[in-house]
C-alpha cells in the first residue's frame, strides 16, 4: 500500500493527513510530521502505522510543505548532481562551450566516476558525488505558492527530482522519514558562465510536492516535467529517477552527506535532492515570470506546481560596529 503524509492548515490550525488507498484522512491530534516522527522514534513505531481518522477534502485546506521545522535554521536543503544516467550530457555541453576543449570536462569526469563507483558491489560507501548547499528551511516554498528567483539571476530553471527527507534522532543518527517529489530550481545561466559559480547558482528557493511518501520509493520512477505559459504547455518531457536510473545508490548519496558531523545534530531536519537528467534549459528554453512549473510522477499522487516570480534586488550594505 502506498502511504503518504500531508501537512495542511485549516481555520488557522495546522494538521496532518494520512493519504493511502482508503483516501485522505486526518491524523488525530497531529500538527506536524516532525512531531509525529519524533514520537514514532521514541515509541518504536513507524510512520506507515500512523492512523487516519475523519476524511478530508484537500481542496478545502491550505497545503503546507510535507516537512518543516519551527526554527527554519534547523532544516537544511542540500543536494547532489550528476547522479542520473544521462545527467552529464547537458552539464558537459554548457561547460564545454566555455572551455572549448576536446578534453573531458570536470562534469564528465565526475559523472564517469559515479558510473564506475557510485553503486559499489555489496552496498556501503562508494565514490563521493558532487554536493551543494541550497539554503535552510526558509528557502522551501509551499505547494502552489510562487517560486521566487532573485532579479540578479541569469535564469529561473526547473529541476524535476526526488528528495530524501531526514530527521536526526536523539543520538545523532540520521533517520530517513520518506521521499518527496521536488523542483530543485536552479540558475543554469550563472552556472554555465563559470563552473566555480555552481555554488551561487544553487542558492535559490526549492519546492516540494504536498506528499511525504513514507511507504518506500520504487527503483524505477517515471514522471513528466511540464512548463505552462498562459495556460499552454511550452515544455513537456518525461523524466526518470529512482535507483534503476541513477549512477549512484541512494545509500551512497546519504553516506557522503551525513559523514559530516555537523549534519548529525539531534532534532535537525534535512531535505536532500538526488538530482535529475531532464532540464528545459538544455533544450534552449528560458522561463519567464508567470510560467507555471508542473512536475508529476507515480507513486506520488499530487504534483509539484509553482509559478515563477522575480524577487526585486535588495540594497544590502554592510555596517561597521
């Protein structure tokens, strides 16, 4: 049975719903998935066992991100790139255009390293992937809300992905709560100008779909990434994810993130994006304000849907004390 948890707000109060084959039902007394997870850890139960009560119509409530923290600084958004079969093609193309050389780019070298050592026989850690930081919990956009690109950005591009969601338990051990469908959202123009600007290009907002899938992720995930402009699809392409379509195992990506002690602080949440191989930017498309991103993939039953908005430049000046 496919089981997801959904956070919502109704009449000014928060709630959590269980979404399974029986429909969408309110979890009695629950106000956050994080609190449910902490309670499950301390009682030795599982999130798939969370009971559902009264039915609820999701069209009558405000959908919240499927995970959040009361202090956004204790929720980190990070990710890995060049992790999917075919993911190096677009990246290699943009970096080769800059270097104009027949030698392998750093992107292609890293991709080949993943192909050779990202899924070590017998499990366990393999070669480390590319890694990046996106922001804290304040960078996460709620379902249906605009995803804002700073006005100094070169691009506002979608990245249809799967993200792992983790809670650090009382002993400092990372616990995977589940998976979410995601739009990692990046600035590919800035990255294409110089690979050393990759870190800048990733400091953008990101969006998750409403569901936290707690019943396990299939090895083969197939979805569609779509961009609508004035109600008309200007980009509509399939994308693949899941371990069967990746050059790294999820276990390997998790190891190389959580091997750093600063990412194992009890009580913290982590959303880690696993990467993609399908980008409209690689096909030469440039988004515009008002364009609507729509990402869907089974077993997730609800899409990621957010419109592009441009945030004005802020005049930031450093003061001397």
